[in-house]
C-alpha cells in the first residue's frame, strides 16, 4: 500500500483537534475522530501508527529515485516499488538477474508492512476509521464506497482482489475485514499472496518489455537527484498550500 496520501488526512485531523481544544473540548472529543468516547492506550497507539505511516511516506518519497539509481533491490525493500520490479524483470530478460525472486519477495513483504495497522484500526473502531478515510474528499468518499462494497460482497477474497483493482483504497478493505473479526494470521497470509502475485505481474511486465524498460529506468536514474529535489519542493509547497487553506477555513 502506498503511504504518501495519508499525510493529508492526518494533518487535517490534527488541525481539527486543535480547533476542538480552542472551543473548550478535549481533542479526542471531536466527532470526526474514529473512536467513540475517550480513547484508550490501544486507540492512541493505533492512531499514532497511522500518523507515522503518512510521515514515512513523505520521508521516503524523495528517496525513491535515488534508491532506484543505486540498487532496485534497495528500493524494493523500502517500499515494494513497482518500478523496481519492472527493472528487475528487464534485467532477467537481458540475462543479468539470477536472484530476481529475492527482489520479488522483498517487495511483497515491504508493500504490505503497514496493512495490518488498518486491520487493527477496523478491529478497534469499526466503521469509524472508514469514515475518517472517506472524509478526505469527494473522490475519497466515492472510492471508499466502492471499496466497502467490494469487501462486503466478497469478504476475504476481496483482500486478494484489491491488489488488482485500480483506484480502490485498500485501507478500507483492511479495516472492513478487521471489523469483521478476520484473524490476523489469515489476513496476513491472503495479503501476502495478493502482494506476491501483484509484484510478479510487474516483474513479468519488465521481462516482456526488456531493454526499452531498462532504458526508461536508466533515464530515471540519470536524473534521480533532480527528481528528488522536485519532489521535496512539491511536498513543501503542497503542505504550505494545505495549511493556508485550512487556516482560511
């Protein structure tokens, strides 16, 4: 699961908490928080973990082009990158990658490393965490509705299917299954199998494309520092604009 998109929702909740305090309420009494009543230790740990996911995504985002230029296996280990999988697959086609399967396993484990947190959130707060994710925007609400329908209709298989359906927020499915009391080991097993098959598709794609895919990756690597700087600037500009918009509201 990609993590960068979560920072906006987390920042928004923090601002809302500050507004609640200004009105004489405790921050946790804000009705837009996922819990009902005063949060316990587990609630605070889980909410903190979700916040850290967003921070991790922001910190690692500008590092991705650099890691790709250094070693696709490093990028695969950090965030399970699809581009790293394509690069490794292209190397297999060119006869230079005997350990491709290690990269695929690393990427599969990395890309699911935070998924259990949303399973936990669903177990703790039920539909409350789904409302938090869906409340970020109209687009988020629309896609969240589709994700919840998918999970409600298919149950456990939805955890596998969500890896292959674009624009569906997988965190909604994870939270739904947590709320449905799916066992954690079952969740992790199905999630890993879905991630493994998904990463395998990208490796195969790189293998089929071959040298042209390698040329594109090499071009990204060549300008990796410039891309990273542009991403850092974009993060700061986006954060500043969001803060100004929230202050005006």
